[in-house]
C-alpha cells in the first residue's frame, strides 16, 4: 500500500492528439488577423496608428510618422543600418507576422516614405461622429483588412483598389494631380506578384536617381560627387607620376648636338659671328651634359 511510486503514464496516455498541419481556412484566418493588426498598429513600436499622421514606405507598410522620425535620428548603431534594405514579409508561411526593426525597413530619409491622406466618413444615419470610419472617397468602402487599398505617389491619397481601376484617366480624384500607373502602391500587400512589382518599381526609380516619393535622392548625388572627386584626385596623381622631377625636366630639354650646331652655324654668312655662335652652342652643350651627370649622381 503506498511507497510503490504509483503508475507511470505511457506516451500514448500523455499525447492526446498528434500535431497536425493547419488547414487553409485556419491559415487565412490567421493572416487576416495579422493584417488587421498591421492596419491598426505601428510595426516598429506596436502602438496604435494615428491615421492622420501615417506614412508608408515603398513596400506599402504603414508607420506612425513619429516613429520614422525617431528611427532617423542619429544614434550609436547607425553603422548597423547601412545596407539593410530587405524587410521580412508581412505574413510568413505559417501565417505569423515576424518582428520588424527599423534597420530592416531600409528607410534612410524622409524621401523613402510618403505621407498618406485618409478620408474620414460618417455613414448615413449615424449621429455619433465617434463612429466615423476611414473610407475610400470614391466608393465609400471602409478601408482596412477586408478591403484592398492603394495610395498614389506623390500626393498620398488613399482609395480602394477597385475604385482606382475604374478610373480611366491617370489623375487623382481628390487633388487632380497626374500620376503613373506604376505609382499606385498597394497598402500592406501579401501577394507575391504585388511584392515583385514593387521591387521592380523601386529598382527603376533608383536607376534614375529618384526616391520612393519621386524626389531626387540626395544620398545618390553625394555618392556621385564623392566618386567624381575620387576619380579627379586619381587622375591628378597619375599625371603627377608621369611628370619627371624638376632636375630631370631641365636635363630633358633637347641638347644641341654637333650636327645641330653645324646646321645652325651654316646659315650665318659672317665668319666671326658664325665662330662665336658655334663656341656659345658648344659651351651650352657641355654645361647641359654636366647638369645631366650631376642630376644622375643625386
């Protein structure tokens, strides 16, 4: 009775159900939940998004303007930010949202983000203004995880994707600013085709020296000036290396040889002048030879 240690449970008794792969519906539900969280929270600080002060990068991610300013402030770990341009996907294969750091965003200046302009809309019959929603100004659809939304660069006005596709003219319905179809940026995209199109767009802009907001990238201009200065300094050093030393410059001047002296003197009709000229040229030749020997000895 007692002190027998009791019964030892087997693995079959401990494991009630085997691990299984999530179903497609479960993955979609998890992805929708993470997308809803991304629509409402800053991925850097996890604080609620201030929809009146929201910015987006070229990937369509949403950030609070204040968090971008804090990330751009100089700090001791600026060296870690260099070359960090690849950000993790919004939702991974398991439907989970990975952590995001400011270095991973690749944002180097305010030219890498665009300030978004959302329209606040109060549905008909709603007396409480606190229940106003952020909606597309064209279709009046509520913007969020359930609606595919886009914004235009450079103006930043936000619309439902379906509304922009129905517009035949490439002019913003809100401010009448002209835009190109490549500058219609999906907000929080999850489709691989959308991500590839955004990557191709930013690469094209970079090749033209433009940032995400279509303004000239000053960092590229600085790099170009530094490269030009480096090339100019290298060219100057090469020219200096080709030039002989001052002593050699003096001795490298053409020394008149005896045939040259004879040819010069032969044109002089006065014998005395010809003799004096030949003597002066001979002395000059001898003096140049001595300078050349002295320079070689040094």
